[in-house]
C-alpha cells in the first residue's frame, strides 16, 4: 500500500507477554494509511508475536533495541532515519489505543504544522476520566511545568506523545542528555531553549492504561498503595527535572 503521509511513527515497545499483538493486527490498516513509516525500538524481552505483528504491517519498518536509559531518544533516531519530514513519538500501546478508538482525532493532530514540536496529551475531559493516582500526581507536574515555562493553560506532559518536524527530532537526538522518562518535560524545554516553537494538542479520546493492562477497559490499580508510591516517585522526578533544567 502506498501512503502520502510525511509522518514517521517512532515507538518504544516493551511487551514480554505479547499483549500488543492483537492490537497491532487490528490497527494495521489505519497504521499503514496514517503513517508513512514505522520505527520500533523494542526490548529484547518483547514477545515474538508482537515483533511478528509489527513486521507484517504494510509499512517501511526499521527496528532497534532499547539502549540503556536512551530508549526514547534511540526511537527518535530511527524515526529521523526514515527520511520523512516529521516524526510522531509514542509508547506503542498509547498510540495503538488512540488510533483504534479515534482515528479522526489522530489525523487532526497529525495535520498540525504550526509548531516545531507539539506536546500531545489529554484534554481536560479525558484527564477527568484518568485513574485517580495519575490524575492527582500528574496535575502537579503539569502545574509546575506551566509555572516554569510561563504557560497560561495546563499541558498534559506525561502521556508522552510528541509530534515534531525532522530537524527538531534531530535536535533532541543530538543534544538531549535526559536518560529517564523525565524526557516528558525536558524534551519540549530543550526545543524551546534552542529557539524552536512548542505548542500543545489536547485529545478527547486519549486514554491511559498500564502496559500490562493493554486491551482492558478498566484500570483497577488505584487501590494498590505501591502503585500510588510509584506514581509519586515518578512525578517528583519530573518536577525535579523541570526546576533543575539548564537552559544554557
């Protein structure tokens, strides 16, 4: 199948149980029509069924293997290598879920060309439906990010989907020194610090599920104190990255 899309989808993938394989097969046609290439940075532990499903897509596809602490950056580098004009970064499960439920919204997002980097996240309505442990901790990160960057409204940083032009992706690949998932906040700050334009897209149909809950309709993890602790640790790391970001 030929596609006119100028957007490469760059994803990280860690799926030891093979839960993503059915979702890839279900979304196969949409993936091939919406994106022009696929770049996959997968862990060695990812189940062969998931890798096989990705290889079966009707898309030019490149594969890499997670680098220690630089999985996201390495995925971007693969996306840049596609030669397409723009790159959309996401964890694989997030983009599969979004594309399978709201392709039209995905296409509206990909049509945006006014910014060098677009922070793609949940609208207020979508965030209201997020699990409580995420909503309460991530809202703090989003608030601090807004304070540090002079934003009037809230952006949703931690769903970790980004649309950018190829030059911006290369800037992140070359200059980012972030080795944790705090790249949620440091990537857009880096782009802005180097003179790029940064904006936001708020999707009503974007939903979060933990990786091992892919395919499930309900998140039942809010009752586990350990899950709350992990989200608080993650949020604290993001706030620390915001306030310690060196704009020089």
